[in-house]
C-alpha cells in the first residue's frame, strides 16, 4: 500500500490539481481550447526543461539556459534588422546556442569546474552579450519579419468550436518534436543509457569503459541548442526580442525537472516525467489566473506546491512515510 | 438600425447587465512594480468599483510573453473586457486571441494598434505646448533659447516639433542651439556637458534667456551646468517635461528650473475605466486615442499634491 502511495502519489497529486481546477473553473478549464492554449503557453518551458533533463540525469545543471534563450532571440532579431533571411538568422542563433553549450561543456567536463559555478559564470556572459548586441533595447516592429511573428500565432486547424477555429499551435508542435527527440535520445539509445550510468556513479561508469568526459561535454550541447530554440520560440511569440526575455525559463525549467522526478519510480529525472512537471506548472498558472487568484499569491502557491511535492517524495524515499525501500 | 431599435437594444443590454453577475475586467501588465503603473491601476480600480465590476489585476513581473499567456487565459475564462499596459506591438498574438473571441481590449498608456479599441494616454503635443508657451511668456517673447530634444524617439520628437512651432511664432525669439544629448547614461551628464559648452560660447549675461528641454533629465543637466558656472543669477528660465521627483524638487527650490508638466496617471486609470464602460455599453468608439489632460507644474503648485 505504502509502495503504491510512493509510486503513484505524485501522479495522484497532479490529477488532484487538474480535478481541483475542473471543479472550480467548470465552464472552461477542461475544454479542448483551453488545453491547446496551455500547450502553447508551456511550449518554450517544455523545450528548455526537456533539454535540462539531459544534463540533470548526470547530476549536472545548466544555469545559463535562460540567458542563452534571451541571447538567441536577440541574435536573430539583430540579424533581421540587417536584412538577413529568416532561415539564415535562425541558423545563426542556433549556432550561437551550440557554441554556448560547447563552452559550458568544455568548462564542466574538460576544465573540471563545478556545473553550478561554470554555468553561473556563462549565464552572466551570455546575458551580458545579449545586452551588448541589442544595446539594451527591445527590437520589435518593422525590424521583425511578419512571417516570423506569424509562426507563433498559427498552426494547423484541427476543428471548430462554435464559430471559432481550434488551432493546434505551431509552438506546441515544435515542443512535441523536441520532447520526442530527447525521449528517443535518453530512453532508446546507448548514449542515453550511458548518461544515466554517469548519473548513477560516474567513477563506475568510467571503469566500465564509458567515455565520461566526452559524453558529459556533449550533453551540454543539448541544453545550449534547446535554450536557443526556446529563445527563438519566445521571440516569435512576442514578435520582438529583448536581452532579458528568456531569463525566467531557467529556474522554472529546473523546478519542472524536480517536479517530474517525484513521479519516477527511482527518483531519477526522465523526460516524460519532466513534461508532466511542465504541464503541472502551466496548469497552475492557467487555472489560478482563471480563478482570479492574485498574481503574487499565485507565485507563492506555485513555489509551495513544488516544495510540497518534492518534500513528500523525499520523505517517501527515506521511508518516513512507509517501509524503507 | 433605427433609433428605436438601438434604444431597445440598449435597454435590453442594461437589463441583462443589471440582472446578470457583475461584469469582469482583467488588467494585465508586466510593470506593476513601477510607480507610474500603480497609479494607473489605483485610478482604474477606484472607478471600476463605482461601476460594480470585478477587477482582476495580473502582473507578470516583467515577462511580456506571459502577458500573452494571461490574455489567452482570461479570454478563455470569458471576461467582458481586457485592459493592457504594455506595448501592443509585442503582444499581437494575445490581442488576436481576444479579438477572435470578441473581447474588447483597451490600452492604459499602452500604444496604438488596430486590435486595441482605444488607448488612453497623455497628449505629448499639448505637454510640449504648455512649457514652450511658458518659456515664451516668461522671457517676454524675446531672447535666445537653447532646446534639448531627442528626435530618434517618436514621442519626444513630437514634443520638439511643437516647441519649434511656438518659438518660431515669436519673431524676437532665437533658437540658439537645438541639442540632442547622448542618453545612454540617463541624459543628465551629457546634457550638462553640452550646456557647459553653450555657456562658454555665450559668456555675456543675458545672452541665454531660456532652456527648453523635451524631458526632465536635460533640464536637470542644464540646471547643474548653469549653477556650476555661477550664472544662476542671470534669470535663465529652464523647463522640462514629465515632472519627475528630481524635477519637482528643483522647481520647489525656486531656482532656474521653473516648470515641468505632470501626467495625470490616476486620471489615465479612471478614464480607461470610463472607456471600458463605454465599450461595454455598446458604444462604437470614434477616437482610438483618448487624451487625459496634463498639468503644468510650477513653484505655485509643486507642493499641492
């Protein structure tokens, strides 16, 4: 019984959140339109959090993802102002993400700086670069090609609700593609298994012949590029770019991975669990807004719920809530 | 539609509104932590209370993308109107969602956009006219005037145009220099340096009658330069625009900095509420920009509020 609580307590908690809003916001919360809406709102966070999972399975962090997201948006927007085509500007922004990830990987894996310290330093560097490139300004209006801003507003029409079309947002599709890719990499390849092995015991993995240094370095490429993708999605959504707009993604992404970890059997990060964590955070924002809960109370509540979920999970694992495993 | 059917529809609407639950308006801003925004919201909620509305004030703490998300949320929730206090150019996706659902969006000093039913703000042309005319009157329509303008920023450029026109209308007023200060450091330091150069080039007492600045920072910089040069006693008249706290202090001291113009933030909030009311009552707004009067601040009224 207690084993069941441990195994499914997190899922039950998440369903309870959904049920709570279904009861309190009866007319709109469980509609398809609202869930499509939520899927679009969490798409950027889903991309960053899925990529964050890749480094967190090794027990590492990447604190620079938020400022990298800001930087990639600013890079693309600045290139737009210099009449670069959309594909060229986006490629350049993604290349910046790759480079940023590479720097993080080299610092953590080759140089051997703690991820917390290394990525805290690059957080500052990427953020400073975003300010430098944009001159601290928001780039918007005619500088941004209409097609770039329209991407985030569009998507295939999947049906009608009353007289209004139901659209499956493009951003949702991008997020689903990224999550699927990360799932394949982590769950279905030797590469992914080895990352988990490093997280379990990096020394044992090394002795077993796993090239720990290179794998660890390469994992940071995922967070770098993932952050750049999310930054571009954000820039498309607001049809503009400023040097701080992605910053909030970092802490929320880490919170989502931790929330997800409460769902897995062994308490390890997993990309689908992370996605569930992202959904819960998105649902909380959406539901509490519709319930007219004050913005600041909303923030306190979201933090408290994360603490409660992770706290219960930790107590469960230590056997306080049941048999010692 | 005849006048009679309009009347009937209006009466029906009033009946429905009276009988149904309170109307609900969402106010969404990333900038609630900024003092000006709080005044807007105070003015809005006070007026909304009189109308009996339920008001949901949502602050996204600087996150413009989240403004779009929250607009989508309250659109799904089915609010009666949405008020925004953010550049509409950056939240087009949210405005499109609200428009699609037929929910009116009103800007509270937000900016103009085809999807914003009306934007309530201060009239920059009128603000510039207030101080330019003050300068012209104070110097008796004659003398050399130094202008500080900033044409790259459209709202400030508009102020400069008006001052040009007013000074041009006085044959004995000569614009000595039209300076565009470097604003990367906030605008005070470079304005001071530029003013020092003008003072050095015009050493004769009385050779500069006034300094007209398109916003407060250059006016404060010019004041520093004039005082540092020991020429505070020449009666050079300085005016700014915005009436920020530093400018109010300078005006209250009774020195060269004589006047600035204050926006009525609380008034913008309450007029926004009235504008929402007109939309909810079914009125078709002809004016897409609604101006709230501003107030000339001088030593006579600087302590009044």
